C-alpha cells in the first residue's frame, strides 16, 4: 500500500495539525517524519483547543496508530508533558503510540547550546525556537548523537555523560552569559527518560514495510513548512531538517516509489515567524488586520507572526519541489472584509521580471509584482458547503488553481475540524 504525505507549503503554521486530524479517519497509521518540539500543531474540536509538538496529530483517534519516525528529534521532558496533557482525554497512548529506535534524543545541553549559539549571533540571529533542534541534528550528522534505541542499552548513561561534557565545553567557547543549573535540568531529564521507556520502541522502517505489505493506509505528517527546508528553504533562516516530500522517505524509511498522494497545505495569505526574507510582508494596517483576525501567534513560541499577501512565486516553487497532487487552502475566512486582495504573481529581480524563486529573495534583490483580485464581505465561518461560498471567494480559489495547476480540494473556514469543506 502506498504512503500519502501531508506537507506545509509556506514558512510553517499552515494548519497541518487540523488537516491531519480531519483526514485521520481514512488512515490506519499517522507518522511524523521530521522536526521535533519546535512544531506546534493546533487541533480544535468539541470546544477544546490542543497543541501537539512531537506526537502525531492522529492521537485523538483511538483506532489509529501514531508513529514518531526516525527523522524526528525527541525531547523527553517536552514529550512527557505532552503525554500528561493527553491524560485528561482518557487516551490509551501506550497502545497506539510508537517511537522509532532510530529517532534522536534532545539533551538538556542541546537546548543550552541552542541558546548560546543564538545569543552569540547577536543581530544576525536566525530566529531559533531554542528547543535544541539544530544542535541535535548537528550531533546526528556528526555521528555523536544519542538515539531512542540507546536508552535500552546498559551503557547509555556513559554515552550521555561524554556528550554532555563535550557540550559544556562548547557552551563555554561561545563566551556568552548563559545561566543554568545542569544538575537540576538533568534530574528532570532522567525522570522523563524513565517515563519515555514505558512506551513502545520499535524498528520503525521494518514496521512500516510490514504495514504496507498488509495493506494498511499510512499518512506521513510533516512539521514546519517547505520554505524552511534546510536544502530548499530560505537558508540560513530555515530549520535543521528536510521538511519537503523527500524528507518523508529518509525520515520514515519509505522508498520514493511507495509515495502516492502529496497533500499540500497553504494559507490564503502568507505568514512567517522569526527572522528571514519575506517579499510580500505588510507593515501597514492591512497586515495588522490580518494578524488580528487570524490570531497569528506562534503555537509553540507565542511570537507574533509577520503577515503579508499570498506569494504565488514561492508557493509554485513549493508545489514543484514536493510534487503536490492536491492542495488545501486554510484561513480563507480571515480575508473576509478586504475590498481588494493582492496576490504576488512574479518578482522583479535585479532588473528583470521572473516567475521562479531565485537563490536570494532578500528585499534588496526582490520586489513583488502583484495582481489584484476582488474581495468578499461574507462571513465564511458558518458555511458548510462549497455552493454557499460567495462568487468572489470562488473566483479567488479558481484563480489560484489556474496559476498553480493543481486542484484545491479542501478549504478551511475556521479552526474547528467541522469548519473544513471539500470542493
């Protein structure tokens, strides 16, 4: 059985968690393939709002297996707090939550290294979430990391101490004022590890291969957005993993010829958290209005999101890089009440007009070229069928489909799982 992928196509915060939750009933297994507690997947249903960071977004469906893949990095302290947050729902996560032995562990000193590195950059900081993600992936590629499977070995604490000692020397090298009590952090860490070891650790690539042979349906869930991919994003203002479709193959052990549908999620406008180029960013009342109506604050960091018009140049790029087969548009309701909408359909780049994403999109090199589209006044949040949408909204969606050459199959008009309409 083939694996379907669900990916964000912008700079994150597209609404992946909600859509995974909506789609989960069609799948036997939901699998996270990259990232870590820097993700913030928000789910709303039955009047409840819940944010997941590392645990897959299918966890609220009792008959679905949720797998944390080898490409994910896990902070035991954050993970255990996530589990405690689920206890109120009476979920049997020890039965339907599986963790790959090849997933890497975030140590307390990884978080400290992250803070020291970011502080040392000063004004050149990249906007890290300070969750220890980057240093953990650095240890992974440097072949120093500690993996979930190591926790089952008798000598894992010796490996931990050697790596933590190395990290402390690196923190001192940065020569910045980072105050910490490692003994206190380690007490919490080792307690969380003991709780983590009560869950099921598996050889995940073998598990997924067998599930495919048995005809099980699998949805791979991405974290962060395609424009934050370490290879294809707006480097260096990116995350430390591959957030695009290729990352699902390496992050789960799935061969490329076993990937079927690629669902791409995007907002009806564009947002970004932290530093980095953003060609269509708005610094006026329109941008402020978008942020206020859209409640644009980071689910993990609480930082306000920068807002701007939809950037079709960047979106086309993400569609191409991922091989997207179906599109899902989020937050169309936020644009209600804008008399005129703008969509970036090209860039002026070093004196020429282009329609592809160039190597550098900093403001000194790129100026967005806009196409104006008529807005709509209707409140979309109470609508339940596509034929209830105002003509101007349908025209906006049709315009985007024509530009992207991929069908927009699903439209979200509010945060609740019920506010999701198929087209």
